[in-house]
């Protein structure tokens, strides 16, 4: 019996122990290698699907200068009149320029009922494409506003040529 127990210990040390140690130490390495191969195949598929298409297509700038010359207020004026919204303040500002391009910022304050302000905002987003709204703030103060109107301050930006 002692003879067999010694052989079992030697077999365990020579055959089973390296298998267990290899599995424990190299399992994470094998899993990472599998993930690496999976990412490579996904990248190859992405390259094949976008081979004919440009991934970073340059944006087309429109030639409409809406912020610098006040055309923005004229464009949304009709919608504001239809929805009983008043333009309280419009303040354009040149932020930066490089070459022929200029970045303009405009602060537009509208006053009216909340639903009407949202309708005017939706019109701006849908129909005035060159201008992007960067910040939007609604404000209501009972003491300051007697007729229960909400003020909406919209900060809009446009790159003009």
C-alpha cells in the first residue's frame, strides 16, 4: 500500500500539478488573448462596412450669417407672434475668428407661456439649421413677472464665413 501511495504522489506532482498550475496562471492570459482576437475581427468588419464611406465627412457651412446681422430674430419673429411670445433681448457677440471663419454667440431672451416657448424652440431647432443652441434656461419669478410669463434664455452659436 505504501508503494502505491508513493507512485500516486509522484504522478500527482509530475502530471496533475502542472496542469492545475497552468490552468490557474494562464487562464487570464488566454481570456485576454481571446478578447484581443474578438476586437480584431470587429475592427476588420468595421473597416469592410465603411470602406466606401467617409467616416469623418466635413460639415457644410451655410452662407447664411444669421447671428451677426440679426437675421435670427427676424426668422423667429413670425413664430413668436403666432404663439404670443415676445423677444425681450437679443445680444450677439463675436467669440473667436480664424481666417475667414468667425464664431458668433448670441443670447436671446424670450418671454411667454411655457408651451408657446417650447413651440418657438422647436421651430428654431427644426428650421434654422446653421444655428446651434448650446445653453437653454427657463426662469420664472412671481415678484418680477406680473402676468405669469416664463422667460427663456437661449445661448446660440454659429460659425459664419
